[in-house]
C-alpha cells in the first residue's frame, strides 16, 4: 500500500482518489478498517485503528511518471484491488515500473517536443512564422528537458533558462518583423512547462477538503509559473520588448480557422511520443483530446469564453473514464493529463504576466483574471465530470444487467 500510494502520487493522481484506491486494496488483503493519509511528500498507513502507523516518503520516486509508467502502475493497481498479487511481488513490480526506461530514444524525444509544440501553437491560431519558430523552440526545450532530467538541482532552474532563451529570441525577431513572429511563438514551447494540470488538481483537492496537499500543489504550481515569468521579464529587460504595432499586425494574420482542429491531432501525436505513451493508445489519446476540444468549442459558442473550459473539462473527464472501461482503453489518467495542453489555464496567465511588464497593464490585469477564471472553470469541470461519469456508468451497468437477465437460458 505504501509503495502503491507513493507511485500514484508521483503519477499526479488526486489524493482523495489515491486514498479510495488504497482502502479498496486494504480491504481485499484483510484490513477493512485501514486508515490512509496522503500528503505531498509522504503518506501514512495504519492497518487498524490503534495500531502503529507506517510512513513512506515519496520523494525517492524522483518526480512524475511517464504515461507508459502510469499505465503499468494502474494495471498493477487493478490486480491488487482483485487480490491477484502478493504484497512482496507488488513492491517489486512498483520498483520495476519506476526504473522503466522511456520507449523512445533521446533524438526522437527531442523531435516529439517539436511536434507537440507545433500542435500547441496551432491551437493558438498562429502565423506561419510563429509555427516555424515555435517548432524550433520546441526542439530546443526538449533538449533542455532531457539535460535537466539527469540532475535534480538543474530541474528547478530549467523553466527560467528556457523562458529566458525563448523570450529573448522571440522579442528580437518580433521587433525586426521577421516572419510576423509574435508572442504565440513564445507561449507554445513554454506551455510544456506550465503547471496547468497541477494547478487544476490543486483546486480539485482543495474542493475535496484535502487542504494540505491542495495548498502545496497550488504553491508549487504558482512558483513554477513565477519562474517562467521571471525568465520572460529578464529577457524583456535584456533585449527590450517589441513594438505594440508589430504585435497587432501579426495577430491579424493567422494561418486560418482550421489550425486549432489540426492542432488537437498534433498535440495528441506529440504527447504520445514525448511522454512514452503505451502502445496502442494513440487513437484513444486523440479521441479524448478531440472530445475535450469539441466540448470547449461548443461551450464557447453556448456559454462564452469563461465557461468554455468548464465544458471542455467536463467532457474530457467523462470520455476519459468511459474509455478506461473498454478492454483496450488506457487508464483515465493517461488519456486525461495530455488534455490540459488544450485546456491549459496557465497559458493565459503567462501571456498576462508578459503584458503586465510590457506596455498594457490594464489588458494584462484582464488576462490574469481570465486565467484565474479559466483555471477555476477547468477544475469545476473535472469535479462535475466525476459524478456525471458515475451516473453514466451506473446507467450502462444497469442496462447491461437487464439485457443479461432478459436473455433466455439454454
């Protein structure tokens, strides 16, 4: 239970969900009265009230898990919930999952970040110059991430280094009018650093009364956002901001309304490659991504921009959990997390911080408020998505039971 809980924490699962999973495992293995408490850096388990509790630190797992590791972990979790593995063998399997190597070689991982960044840029309705520049930036950011993954001490400063380099080059090129490059070329590669999923999960956990973990994730996510902003501000102070006129002209010359629809597909392919998604899951990733994107698009038409994130997150959550029920469907967390790069609430806040230190502080304040509203809307969509899915699942199970009962016996 301790090893499972530590791995689920590293995978980014909400702590209330982790506690539910672990309590089911405990009941299967003869401890129906177990007590579990999950905190940001450790968890505590007691098998019975009054018995000594055991503590397990989670920092030894060296950060988050890739999608292939997350999928294997949930396979093990399901086996444990059915009592199909011994505790000792379960511990060994968790250790093997943590030690798994990425499916793709470093060169392909760098290329995959370029593909992923290109997809995110398409969602932002870019110019052709933005798309080319963002793709090159994506390869550079992918290389920086691979280097930073080897040293924990470097990982903290990597957002500053990446944002400074990307912003400085963008400002220089935009000021000269090269290829109509603007802020969208900068936001797309840095979006892979944005803690959109972390911030949204923080709001979800706080809403579920998990104050300690939710507040810790919120502070960590805000710190990462501030590090990105610091790099952008440093670049602006070093090379200067481009003229506002060139930005307005670039915003008028996007490549077409079809770009976001193609971008959703490219984001799915890039996520599959960059995060080593399990074999056979690309179709499911794209299905969930398009479901969330269409939900956000329809929500924008019916409810407006502020509630579009709510609609997209609700549809994304329901579809991800329905896909998990299928025999070949990946765990919901695998197909769910890449969706935040389409609904990412941090992108608006990053643009807002940039503008705040630029020439239009009033517009920046509106962008920051819009980012906060977007984050809350996405979190509420996830919260509402869980009960909607459970209602749909109960209806499907009831229909299946009635069909089975109505089938005449041989």
